């Protein structure tokens, strides 16, 4: 069928809407980081990231406008306070760009899986290709600067082994089996994301203008710290290294580069996206103490996300995505 005969589905509209709003939030932070970064190689990466998203944003606008859907407000230059003091170091900015690139790749693959129209599928292919290229570049630069946190090394076994008993899943009583490589993947990634979440909440809490937002961000710091300790304890139990923190990469500035709306929204997006990573960790966990730790983290984050939602809606900062027609209301109005 010709693409003109294929209207955007609800899933396609929803993914375009999410890609636009989340993308504009990260784009504003990228623009700020570009303005403070001193390293020329890091600066070039941010320049390219901004150009790439500008092209993607314009294409998303075309998709939505051609179907008669309003383009989201998202985040704009009004959410950026230019000329403020440096809040983050160059190295943290580079880590941030790599981590947000990983988020973007996950978002593009999800959007692709929900897309039927050929032009949309090609668009998300292009987005993924740009994201993979940026991931390679940020990773290479982190390696070059000696700041890439690699996962623990394993020594190879002599031959494949099979699970032989219940002790494989025990985690509270008796001797625990060593962590499986599949479990370490999730532990390491979840820890890195939690460290990013905590570092951003520290920086944002220093500069926010709202007492309510500051209180919430401080609660995020505390929750993230406890979750980092819980996950890190499991790695340490097997004498495996824990990713280093980035707290020292936050300066003492109290001048806010961003609107409170942007900072609170961004932390909320990290909270929600982290739930999918926690879920993946839970699905790969086969030791009882590990599954219990993930369950506690997921439940705690659900409570925090509810608080975030209430704070966003109280301030009228949460933009509403397109809704399905309310058939009952339409019937009554008639």
C-alpha cells in the first residue's frame, strides 16, 4: 500500500510523541554541556549530537503535522539559562552523552518494533544508525582518556557446565554460588545508571529554585545511594569491582542552567526507564538474594515515581500525550 493510505497508528503516534519530548529534554542539556565543555574532542561530539537531533526533530514534526496531530511543546531554549557557571566536569558530560545515547538506542528500537509504515521504519533505522555511531565514538573517547568503566573480567572454564540442583538459586542460607556472567551484566549496567541518576540529582538539587523540587531530588539521592549500596554489596560479595561514583564531577555552583520543569522531568524519565533495566536484571537473576534486591528496588521506584507524577502535575509541567477518543463522552455530547 502507498504510505498515504497508511495512517499513523496509536502506537506510531505515541512513539513519535515520546521521541520528541524526551529528545528535546536531552537536547537542552546537551546544548548547555556544549557551552561549558573545554575539551575539543568532547565538544565535537556534542556539536554532532545536537545536529543529529535537530534533523530528527524536524522529521518528527513533519510526520505529526502531515497527520494533523499537534506537535508537542517539549522543551525549548526557554528551559535553558545561558551564561551560568559550570555545574558538571568535562568527563561527566562525556559519560552523560554515552549514557543518554544508550537510552536513545533503546527508545529507537522500541519505536521501530511499533512501526508499520515504511517511511517510519526507515526513519528509526537512521536514528539507530546515528545512535550506534555516537555510542562507538563516546566509548572510544572514554577509552582514550582512561575513564571507561569496564565490567569485571572472568577466567574461562575448561568446559561447559550444567545446573545440577536447588543450590544454584539459593542466596540466603549456606554458601552462595558465585554470580553468573548474565547476572553481572545487569548488575553493572544498573549500577552505572543509578550512579548517573544520583549524580544528576545532586547537581540539580544544588541549583533548583523550588523547595518542593529540592526536597524530592534529595529523596532521589538517598534512594539511589541505598540502591547503589545494595547492588554493590552483591558484587563485593564475590570480590568483584563496583563502578566508581561521579559525585566529584559536580561543581559547587548554585546557579541553575535549567528550568525546574526540565530538571524534574529528566529525573522522572531516568526513573521510569530504569525500571525496564531493573526488570531485565530481575529476569536474568537466578539467585534468591539478587531477585529480592531487584524486587525491592522496583517497588521503591514505583512509590518515588508516583511522588514525581504528583509534583509534575501540581506544577502543570507534565505534557499530556495524545489520548484515544472518549466514546462515552462523545455519545453524551451528541
